[in-house]
C-alpha cells in the first residue's frame, strides 16, 4: 500500500464507505446560533473555583482518575433528586458516549434501535458505530409522538432499544409524560428518554425521572452541555436502574472520564444555581422567537428547548448562506426546507432577526 493512502485504499468497514465525519460548522467571528450552546459563560467566581480544582487535579495527574467517577455520579444524583444515588447514575464523555454505552450494552449486531423522526441526527451514527440496525418511525405532522403509534412501531420492528427524545431535537416538541409512561409500560425494550433540553422546558418538573421507580427498562439521559453551560467540559449522564448502570460499566473504556473533566463538572454542580441562572432568560428569548419569527414572515414550530425550527424555504441552503454572509450562523438540519436557530443573548437574537429580515426581503 502506498505511504499516503486515501480512504478508498484502506480496508474500511463497508458501512463507512462514503460517510462523512459528523460536525456542525465552526466559523470564527460570527454570531454562533447553530449548536444549541448556552451563550453565557460561568461567572468569574465559578471560573476561579474551576481553575483551583484543575490545579488540584494537576498535582496528581501522574495517576489515573477515579475509574467509577463515584464523586461526580453522587453529585449528579443529588442534582437530579427523585431519590437517586450514585448507583443509579452513569456519567460519560458527553451524552454521545452515554448513548454509545447504552447501545453497546443493549443493541449491537442482529439488534435494532428505534427512534421517531425527524430527530437527533447523531442517533443513526451511534447505531452504525455499535453495529446496530437503525429504524425510524415517523412522528405526526406536528412532530409529536403518541403512544399508539409508538407501540405499533415497537411491535413491528421489535427493537432492543427505543430512543424517545423530549424536547425533541431539532423540532423542540415535547412528549407528554403520560405518553412516555404508556410507551415504557408497553415494551420490555430499553427505552431511553433523551432529556438533553429538559431544563429549558416550560414544565421541567414533568420529567421521565418521576417514572424510574416504576420501570426497570427506563433510561433518562441528560447533558451538562446545554443548561449548565458546560459544553466544553463534555459531560453527559443517565439515570436508570443499577443493573443498567452496571451494563454501561461493562462496555465503557477504562478511565473514560479524565480527572479534569470530573473536577470541572463537580464545581459546576456545586454552583448549580449560578450555572443555571440564565435558563429563565433563555426561555424568555425562546418564547419571544415563537412570536417574532411569524411576524417576520416565516413559520416556526412550537419549542420547549433552547432553539427554534423555522421555515420552510424553497432553498434553505441559500437562506443559510445569506444569513452567514451577514454574520449569523444557524443550523441546516431537520426536515427539508427548515433551519434551526439556537437561542442566544438578546443582542445576538436581535442580530439574527435583522439578518433574517434582510434575507427575506432580498429573496422575495
């Protein structure tokens, strides 16, 4: 083989041929409204505590970190409440790794993963990377999921893992708790309720965490990247029965969470009120988007997350590019013709409105 081979020269797995690496565009010096990040960094006092915590870990960096991350898992359990303890919480390098642990343990060759589309674009990649078959049942026209449709899809496809996302990405729509209960009760499959955006919902207390005492096949997945403004820290986690946590421990790589990651996350959790202080403000901006976007002349999908899906456009890529040309980066994702905009600061959001108004004017 030549010293500088192309992908075509390598013995790549067949299902990876023609695939592109996942990733949202990262463009400097623009208003970043494309990856659903929290636009507010930690306050100076929290940053100082993070710096001190990293300094303490540096003193022992010659040793491996806590393989079980028990301190972090205990802190996450205390944050979630609902009678959870460390044995019922698992943490990993972002919710991406949490999901691959779940699929690695319960899906795999000869097994299916079922989701309800349109939904998070990484799910099929998690399935592909764990050698799992991925199937999608359609959501209703309003992007909701009802129990009868979900249970019919489960009966048809016999999945070992079901992915139910609420609030859903990229639509922002929620699944009622009663619907979730009926779906989980109607199957022996592992049902993952992905609540990455739950803190932004109008009723964050209506969480699938309340169902954990009833169902041993339920997993509730969350992240510290969004509401906690810790996207750079890379911490995702789940709550479930201890046996499910143990299954994730079997498939995880050794020492998968660095000491620095654990330290940053524990400081963030110790300062949870400060880290979550902007959630209410971001909800207000989101609710303003739901009113303002139709006034500008586009449709918008009702959202309970920190983003909105807007459109439809005959050529969404052209609109995306024109917005970028005006210094605003949104996401070209989801149903054909639609774009997704993350909630930013009021100032960033006004820049987005101005850019969109100009684009709509010149494309009419």
